[in-house]
């Protein structure tokens, strides 16, 4: 079972870094809107990418680097746009005092944004396919156990983040807290976008 627990640890170590996807899941958890759907999409997407990486798709990405280059610039544009939206909300939006009073957005819109954060983010491919895929080769022929551990880490992390965010709800009963969160998310989005565009 060492391969399983190594995969679990590797998965958590990659997920704990602050990123665009995590920030979006956290915000939906604070709003108490579509938490299950958002966490499910993120966990399922990671599961598919980890499976493909362990099964050798990472070699395809290495042979065709233009795939990541395209995702790099498309992802940068998307993150810049979402960061701009976050800054606008931070400076001009007057949110309701209670997060539960936030006007729900269209579920299709939320699902689309969530999918974009996953599938337009080249960091996701680098982490799940290249990094996890390459580390898994150390555990041949138990790569399936390593993959199961990494996949379990994704499921535990995203659902814990989405539903655990309610612990912070008393803090976000103040409109100023939402403005600070939106500004921080905007900085994260623009920081990642700049890194992608220049990297």
C-alpha cells in the first residue's frame, strides 16, 4: 500500500498550493452555492487527468508541446478576464451582508467557469499528467494504487474545501470581507495569468 499512500501525499502536496481553481471553489463554498457540483466537476476532472497521466498520456504531451502552449495563452486570457471581474466586484459591488443572500448565478455559467478553470489551465496538465504521471513510474507495476491515492486526495480536498468554507462564514458576514476576498482572488488570477503569458 506504500504506492497508494505515496500517491495520496503527492496529490495533497500539489492541491494545497493556492491557485485559480482552489480560489473559485472556496468562493462558491462561501456563497453556499453549487458546492457539490463544483467540487464534483473538479474532482472528476482531476481523476480523468491523473488516470491519463499514469497511463502514459504525459509522453504524448511531451512529444507535442504545442498543446500546452495553446492552453498557456488561452488560459492566461481567461484568468485575466476573471481577475478583472473580481477586481470590479471588489471595488464596485455592494454585496448583501449574509453570503446566503447572494443572488445565485446560472448553474450553467458556474459549471462553464469551473470547467474552464480546470481544462484551460496548463498548470493542471503539468501537475496531473506530467508530474503525477512521471512519479507513478517509480511504482511499476503498482501504478494503479498510486493513481488511486492521488485521485482520492483530489476528492477529499475539493469537497472539504467546498463544504468546509462555511466555517469562515461569520467573517464574511461583513461586506468588507467580500471585497478583500475578491481583491485577493483578482491578484491570484492576474499573477497566474502573468506567469502563463511570460513563462
